[in-house]
C-alpha cells in the first residue's frame, strides 16, 4: 500500500487544527480512520513534518558502529582467536552463532587451508 500524499496529509491536519471536528469525524470526511487522523496530528506535533516515515523493522544488529570497528581491529591483531575468545575480549552479549553470522556478513571466512600434502598411506575419499 502506498503512503498518503503529503498534500492529503496536510489537508487532514489543517482540518483538525481548524477545529472542524473530532478524529473520527474528520476521518469520515476524508475516508480514512480516526486513528490515521490522530497519527498525522501526532506526527506533525512531535516531528514537525508530515512526510512518510521510514520504519526499520526487525532486530537491530548486536555488533554495529563502534563495536564493529573494535571487532575489525581485533580480527587484524588476533587472526587465530576463536569466536568465543573474540566475544569475551570485546565484551559482547550475543550468542556464538550471532557472532559467526556477523563475521560472515563482514566477509570473513574461516576455511581450513588445503595447502598440506595429503598422506599417501591414508585412505581418502574424493
């Protein structure tokens, strides 16, 4: 659903400010609910604007901003540290899996190196 136009929002708030009725009456006049009228009036009063607001839903990242910079620095200084050691060193309050996912989003991969020669006596599956 598209947001209401700015002009439409301004008309609704102007009608309320001109004391032309309650939220419900103005809502019926403009074919919206009384709650929408209340939301626009409150938004104008609190934010000073009637522009549609962008809402960021979902959980906020545990590691962001300053903590992310600290994590990057820790990765450079201690490349062999485990995820649990990193969590303790930075004082993060998150699960091990959360930190793994954060590291993967940052582009870090912890894949074992295959530079070691395979043993000729051991059976290997390929």
